[in-house]
C-alpha cells in the first residue's frame, strides 16, 4: 500500500426525496481511500453503509440525489453521465453484492454471464473470454473451472456463487472493489475462506477494497483502516489498531461492548446492547445525531453538531468531548 489517493469523497451527501419528506441518508462525508488499501465501513443497519457504496458508483434509485464530489483517479464521477458511468462500473470499479443468489441470473450459465462482462469491458471474443474466465476461477480457488462455467448459478453452493461473483468483479482488472456484506449469506467456515481470499487479492493485486459490514470482527481480521458510521455520518475513523484499541467515540465504544464474548458471557444476564434506536433519517436530531443514545451527552450536543477532527495522526473523531479540547 502506498500514499496515492485513488478515491476521495468531498462533502459527499445522498438525499432521497419521498412523499413523506427528504431522507438524509449520507451527510457531508469527507473520506480518502489509498491505492492498495482495504478499508472497512461499519455501523448498525440503516447507518448509510450500503448507500455510501452504491453512491460512489451512482447506482441509486431514481429519487436519490448526490451532492458534493466523488473524485476517482482525479476525475469527478458526479459530472459523468450514465453512459460514461456504465464504463466505469464493472470496469475501473467493481462491486460484489450482498447476496450472490440474487445477483447472478439463474436463467443463464455462468460462462454466458462471464462472456457478456468480458465482451463489454475487455473486448474479448468467446475463445479468449472462456480461457480468461477459467484463469479467474482458479485465482479465486474454485475447483474444476470448466464445470463451474457450464453450470447454472442454482447448481452452485452459496460460497461457490460468491467466489464466482468475486471472479467476475476481477475480470476487468478494476482498481477498486466495493464488497457489500459479501459474507452475509454463507456459513462461518466459507465466510473465513472468502475473507482470506479478499485479503490475498488485496495483497497480490495491490487492489483497493471497501468492505461494508456490520461485523466488527471481520474488519479487525481483514482491514487496514475502519470507518464507523452512524445515521449517515462518519463518527470515527482511523487505523484498525488505533480505533479498536483506543475507541474514542461513545458509539464506537458501545459497538465494541456489544460484541458477545463466549468466555465472558453470563448466562443469567442479557447480552449488552446499545440503548435507544437509530434516529429517523427524515427527522434527524438538531445537534449530534448520537446524543439521544449517548451516556456522555451534554447541553452542547443537543444544539450543535460536532466537527470531524483529527485527534491524532489519521485517527479522526466527531464528538464534542474532543472538540472542546481542540
């Protein structure tokens, strides 16, 4: 990994315009991702993780509007039209979707879906495309690539389908892969294999990967850096060892405290949880979005939204507890 910035979000926001009002899904996020970096995006359901991923490639519903800048290789993707974005999606930026069972078309054999991608992004004919597809399936450690290519998706297990999806994501030699909950629909053993594969690809190809997950354990095991999101905001980010060994934001602390530990679990007590609920994105709190659930909440938290500041080298925090000391 080097210090070259491959993706930068500047004041990036996503709003959904509905009959009930404006949903503030992402709020003025600033984020930089380096070449060869594997970064984890974490938070509860509804915090904006997936919207962030889909927003980067402008793959959002018709009622969504993006604000700010998406700088990829120095170009602002917000200025690209749909035809230009179709070349970037699956080309320079690939996505591994949450559920491979619904991402692969059950009516077409794996080879047909591979060949379509390779024809569009690599201009390969059938013979070269099939040879290249076999090599990619070997790279993602699938046995008998010829048989896999001749199969329909429903003839493969969930783990095999996910490996096929990863191979397809790699087929255009992308610079960035966005993996949205790539281990959700598979069992723990296969999950570990998929994560090991992503780490291997990250290292061998110097491939930038954004790993979106609610599982902090996965991020600890695989990523270089973590971004903690809450109600469409980045509340803390930094290198794995800094954020998880010294969590600063009350929300990050609460997430880590909520992870069950078998050796420490008391069967006579309830598992630890975060009190309260994620706020309604149609009506966010006036000040800090986390203050209604925060045990350290102060008067200033109810009125003023804290700024994201650098607590120390690369460790960023959005909290009045630390804004006061700066």
